[in-house]
């Protein structure tokens, strides 16, 4: 991520009821009753889509209506899988010389670009806690003279350096990336599994989304934040999740992984439980033959034919345009207008990612 002297860029079986042979008939009936009472539930048939046979949990044992199914796992279970170790930078010292409050609205993903053999999450934590990660403090640049972020993740654990309601100094100086985002650094030290690190980071990201009500569209790479005043305002970070230095297929792959874990800790679809149909049998009492009265069974209700709703014509979307100005990128425009880079390229006949100042682009 950042350059310093030590290269820290930062089954169950059926119930077994035995039969006693050669019992009288009364014993047989008792045995049948006992079998039904102690047998386990039979296995579900293949393709059973009932509540018990689906991924969305069981239905209620009685009653009716909608019953919300339980999530596949709890948020706390996912948090335990991440293996978070809290080791905060000391209050009042170094990057926490004074508290800078934050209401997190984004999650920013970084990679350390520190390839030293021992540069794992604990080593980065030690460097932060002893003030080793200094930075030049200047107006319009680093505001506190130190680098700092919230989590560092390696193949085995995640270490938390700051509370998530405090600002870090990791993205865009006095911009929204530092002021409103939780920062996660992924380790790249030799011997560290990148695959395991990405998996752990995706789980942590999903948990933070749930904990702080942050939508998936606000999970962004460091690249997303413009560092004003630098010759390369958009950093190639995390470099191995970008395509040619920009968000593309690799970044979408990572977001899909995060979304999978997020859905695993949120409630599934409600299960519909039909209420039992009312009985049409009419109860009668015994009367003498001379007083017998006819029993009337109500006629079945007339079938109702559901009317198909008249489809409404889909309104034609309004055409939007954007005039390119300095600093605009296709990725930035896709985020601003809620579309995709490929859609903008197709709408304007663009083959690459280069756009010219003053050009009027059609936004699909």
C-alpha cells in the first residue's frame, strides 16, 4: 500500500421398536401403535421442495401463513470464521493522537504490496502500534503524519487496528475514502496464501456490510478514490483484483464472493404454510326413524376464474448524456449513473477505456 524503509506498502435411522412375536390380535394393534409413536420421520423423497427439504428451513408445525426461515448461519458464526484479533493502536499516540469520529458508509479494499517473508497481519499491527508507518504531513495530503487503517488480513487471521467509528488515513487524504470508509489491507508476504486471504477478506467484508448496513455497491477498491494532486490519482490497488489497473472481471468476481457470504447470514425467503381446508361434513345427531330428517350437503362453490392483469407498456427509458471533463473515467461514470463500463462502451462505440475531454457520451 505505502512505501517505507522496510517495504511495508501498505443420518438418523428409523426408531428401532422390536416386535414380540406370537402375540394375540390385541397385542398386534398395540405394537402397531407403538411403532408409529417411536419411528423417526421418514427420509424425504428426491426432489422434495417442502420446507424440510429446502435450503430455507422448516415450516411451522401448526398454524398458517408466512414463516420467515432462518439464515444459513448467524453473523457471529461468520465473524468467528474470520478470526478477528483486536489490537488497537494506543489511544492518544501516533495515528490516534486524537480521535477522528466516523460514520462508516463504504468499505475499501487494499493490498499491502509488502512481499517480505514476515510481513503478516501481526507484523503490520506492531508497526502501526509503535508509530513506524510515518508519512509526510501536508495540506491537501496526509493529515496526521501517519498511515493507518482498520483491518489487516492474512491467511490465518484478521487483526483490527482501529474501531470502525474512527477515521483512517489510507485512501484519498481529506476525501470521502478516508472520511467515510472502513479500510481492509490484504497481506502479500511470501508464504502467505493469497486464496485463503481473499476468502477471509470476503467473509470480513460481508460481516461489516451486515453490521454497519453497507450495501454491496459501496464495497470499493482503493482505485475508486481519487487522490487529488498526484500524477496518478487512481492507484492500482488491490492490484491482483483489478484488470490492467482498473476494476473489471476480477473485481466483479470478488464482489460475487462477498455477496455469497452476505446472503449466508441474512434471512432467506419466507415459506408459505397452507392452512387446512375447512371440512364440509355436517355433524348430525341420532333421531328416531319416524323423525329422521334429510341431511343437506352444501353444494361445492362455483369455480372462480382468475383474470389476467392487462400488461402495461414498459416506459421507454430517457436518454442521458454526459460531457467528459478532466478526471472522468469510464469506471467512475458507471458508478455515478448506475450502469456498467461495457454498456457505456457499447452505447458509444468505444473499444478501449480512453475518453476525450469535451466528448459527449451517451449513458445507457
